[in-house]
C-alpha cells in the first residue's frame, strides 16, 4: 500500500512538468536539439548507415537537454555523455528479459532478491543529477528544464496527500530517480516510434508527399523559425504518427494488478483481487474488429472525420486511465519536431517494410536493424 501512496503523490507532483505551458517553455530545448540533429546527420556518415542509432542519439540527447538544460558553451547537443549509458540500460539481453519477467510474474521475489534493472547506470545518472541540483540551487540558474521543476518541488517542502495524510520528502535522491526514469522510459521508445514512422513513409510515397507539403507550408510561413504553435499546425503529421503508434505501439503489452475483486462489464469476466492482468496492446491494435485491414498503414483512420470511430480502449499507445504515461505530450512533441526538421531536409528512398518478427524484449517493440535511406531534398 505504501508503494502505491508513494507512486500516487510523486505522479501528482511531477505531472505539471508535462503540461503544455511547461512544454512551451521547454520547447526551445527540443527545437535546438532537432536542428543539431540535422547537422549531426549531415556530418556523420555512420548516422546515415545506422538510422536507428542516429534517431537514438537524437532522442537521448533531447531528453538529456530537457532534464539538464543547455549550457551556453554547448556546440552541438547531440554530443551527449549519456548515449552509451542509455543504450546499455535499454538494450535487450537474456538477463534483462529474465528480470522483467520475474518482476512482472513474481514481484515479491524480485524485491526479496534485491534485484535491479539498471544497476550501475542508474547510480551513475542519479549521482550526476544530485550534483547538478546542488550547483543550480547555488547559481539560481533558470533554464525551464526538469531540474527546475525538481527544485521548485523541493522549495515547496514536504509533499502531502491531504486525503490520506501520507507525506514524502522531495529529497535529491527522489528527484534524481524521477529524472532517471523519465530519461530511460523515453529514449528507446521515442527513437523506435520515429523509426517506424519513417519506415512506413518509405513504403507509402503518396503519404510522404502529402506530409512533405504540410511541413514545407508550415516552415515556409514562419521562415523556419519554428514555435510550438507551428508544430501544432502539423495536423497530418499527427495522423501519421497516430497510425504508426497504432501499427507499432511502443509497448507491446502492459500489466495491471487488480486492487479489488471485480467483474468486467464485457463478458461478465470475474477478476479476483491481486490478479495480474496482461493487456495485449499490439494484438488489440491489429484486431480487425477495431481496425479493418489492420496491416494497411492508413493515417486517415485518425482524421477529424474518422477519429471518433477509434474505440477509447482500443487505442493504447501510452496506456489509459489513471496510469496513462505522463510523458505522452513530451514524447509526441519531441517526435514531431524531430521528424519535421528531418523531413524538411530529407526525403526517403522507396521501399516496403515487412518485418517477420521483432527483437525479443520486455521493454519495448524493437527493430534496431531496420534500414531507411535518407536522400537530401533539393532546396
């Protein structure tokens, strides 16, 4: 019960960092990272040869900058010291898959054995966050990043749930742990989301052509001085991304624990208290009952005209309900600005993406070896 109370109060206090107001203040960081990403690609042949690694560099560097801010002396934000660390932490292996399986199936045993998912990477990152917190409190340097939010929470004092009386001290360790999981949760999943969008655009030239036109129109109107409002104008891109999330959800399955015995309204299925429920998101998103011709990549499913046909609990790229991913807005904005700048400068060689299987991973839907070919667009 204490774990739940702790989770609930931390979520309540951290959630404001992902409001649109906060993201607007943070947008200059994302936009700078997206422009630096283009420079990185243009000057790095390996990035062209290994597209997932390039996208992973962007998402990792972007989240790093959103956590720590951008130093005035930073030449290119893609030079992030955390890229290798994040890669090691999220790369699937027999050991990590076994740990995820054990934590999901036998959580008490996982705790009893004192197992950890990320080990040295977590300790390394948390120590750096703690150091930065101390430096920023001393310098009073406002950057509109995640560290700013942590300091604001600490200045408010003890966090308390008025309804239950539960209290929690916003210590440096607690704030650093939240920054670490924000970092780990977003790097790999956002990179793969961008990759799947690009793979589908490669096989759908008419969709790519329409998206290029939308991007060119928006960039042309603002003379490439992009703001959050400009990114929000990319409505067709929203449709494309939504369909990519549908066809390739970042998390293939999620688990939930039943807190009290209940009966599901559909089929009158009784669920006992403490039973673990597995929700097969990938299977739901490919179910013909909800999405006719589910293997077809069709952004029109999410057009203003058709979006009402999408069942609420039949579309779960970020989960749903009280435990929906609080970083969903951040992830969407990060993906949109990255894709907007990339597709402003590049088009894609036509190819058909037909994966036979995905990498074995409990963490996310992965296909790091998938290939796209970027072609510079004519000015």
